């Protein structure tokens, strides 16, 4: 069974990619949902009760999801989901409109600066959530009109034919 962190980050990444998610939870042969699954769904429900504004009724983007972040949007608001613990500083490709305000969804200040094609966000490292640190950005225009932005542009990918540290060529 997946951890709460894995389940929530899957949900957030899916929402950030403008997708839908169906968790594979079903009854046993006697029609009962396993107690561990019930507990996990309750935990997810508690998280959504607190952070649901960043998921419910949103669309994906504008920043395309990566393993480190996802973004959702609604009206003139973008929710930036930080899925990795970091140092409280995030630098992203800038938006085509101005950010009016930035704050942590659960409360807390976020300093921001838009300059030289970058959006820099900074907040107290103590506020980092190990599952999903959510920053709410209010814009001076519609978030829905923004084009998709790749965070990974300029990053070089590498590949290998080595599987499980086995370099045997006879595969």
C-alpha cells in the first residue's frame, strides 16, 4: 500500500498535469474495504479539507509538473505545489503577468521578485511541509490565459542501458 505522501503527491501531480485520478480502492470478496485503505482515504480527506482549494475546481499549470513541483490554477490564482523539501527559495521561469501577492496556503509570508525572466519566491524554511508546501500566487490577470511553461527547459537528460547495476551485455 502506498504511503500518504505517495498518494497525495500522485494526486497533486495529476491535478497539475490537468488530469483526473482514480485510486484503485475496492472491496474485498466479502464487500468490505480493507481497514488500512479506509484509514488512508480518511487521511487524504483530512489533507483535502485543509488544502482542497489548491485542488478542487482547478486546472493544471501554468508550470508543467516535475518530480519537484506542480501547479494548479483557478481564476486569477496559481497554487504552486512544492513536493520536495528545500531551502525555502524557489526560482521559476517568469509568468506573462504580474504577481500581486504571494503567501503560503496555510498562512505565512512569501517574498517574491519578478526580474530578468525569472520569478523568485522565498519563505521561511520552517514552513516547509514534507508532503506538499503550497504557495498561493494572486495575479493581476487571469491565470487561465497563461501558456504552459516548462520548468525543465535547459536541463540536459542522460540515459543508460544499465539495469539494476548489471552491466552484463548478454541481455
